[in-house]
C-alpha cells in the first residue's frame, strides 16, 4: 500500500471516528483505537517515528474514554 493511499484511509477513518464520537457512539472509540494500527504502519513506512508518540497518547486516551463510557455507575 502506498503512503498516499494510506494517508487517505487515515483521514477517512479519523473523521468517521470523530463523527461517531459526536453521536455518542462507543463505536467511535473502537474505530479510533483500530485507527492507531494504521498510524503505526504509516509512521514506520515514512520513518516518521515522532508520530508514534501521538499513537501512544491517542491509544491511552481512547482506552480511558472506552472505560468511562462502558463502566456502569
């Protein structure tokens, strides 16, 4: 897969994730978590290792949010 194509997939999946989160759907968080896999591939493909810092941060935030959204109070 080319970096150009992957950049389009990343943009689309990021927008879908945000859209779903705005609708208060837990699927937005799940899509966001799966999206991080694509970001790792993209960062490694382009040797842009600084992007991996964002991957770690977004993954932690998504896991935190998933726990908060799915934990019964």
